[in-house]
């Protein structure tokens, strides 16, 4: 497997050898972990303050909890973070506006003032586009960023499936993969993955900020041919 630039896809993962269905293709460990539950009395108060900010801008507070760990990140982790893709967004869209307002409010909290509002806003965008949720890590439920896994592009007909084990992500082949094939995963959970193309594209645009042009989205929409019950 190698990381390379593909036209129309940007930084991507490409197979350098063949894989059969069920083969382990690669595994990855996080370089940054963002707990979604407080650790200690000081964080309980900070999480509560973020709850208030989230309520004021009408968004889920879980999206803001990673700012607590962000404030404590060391220079090494921040260096890794700097190379994680930041999605291009329409600033007039509702969710980026929520992120901007929340970041500006969070950055004035005493425990978070070491990070600027722009840094907080950029982190929220990075997490939305690249983070994986780990429900059973040693820190409890958390969000995490991965150096290699974050470069796996989405497809509505993916050739990899992600298996989460504590803090490790293991990627297995869903179908035969040849050398030179792009390695792809689905950013959508199974119920959404089986929806019609316009619905899948709308979900990806709203939550991941891109218009999907994968082979399945470009092909005739088989879901629309299903008869009504």
C-alpha cells in the first residue's frame, strides 16, 4: 500500500499488491485521541460549559468535547494534526456557521484560551471530515485521528471495511483488490449506504462537505428501481 495523489481524489491510498476478500490490508493506531467523557472534576465543569455553548448554537455537544483534549495537545501531536486534510466548506452552510460560532465562544473559556477561535474552528472541520469514533477505548468513548486511515477516500461501493478494536482500526478487503486499485471505505453507516444516490450524496455533502462521484453514484441508481411495498 502506498499514499499518492490521484487526479480528482487528492491524497489517496493505493494497493501495491493483490488482496482476496477477507484479507487484512492494513491496520492503524491513532496519533490523537479526543475523549467524549470528562476525566476529573476540572473537565466536568469544562464539558458543562461546552454543553451550554452547543445549546446556544443548536448543535450536538459531542462535536465540541474534543476541544478539551485539543487544548492539552503537545507540539508533536500538533505537528501531525497540521497535515490532516481540512475540507473546503461553503461558509454560508448551516453547520460550518455553527462550528464558527461555537469555536469563537469556546476560545474565550479560560481552559481553552491557549487555542484561537480559528484553530478551534479548523479542528472541528478536521474532525468532521477525518475522525473515527472509538466506542470502547481505554479512555471510554472518544474520537480519534489516524495518520494513514484518514487518507482512505470514500466510495459508496467500497473495497475495504473498517473493524474497530479498542484503539486500533483494522481494514479488511471486501472483494478482490488488484495492485493499483484505490483503497476505499464507506463514510456512511450501512442503513444510509443502501439509500438512493441523491440521499447518499446529500448526507455526504451535509456532513463530509463533498459531492460523491464514486462509480456507484455515477451509475444508474439501482435503488430507484425497487418497487414500492
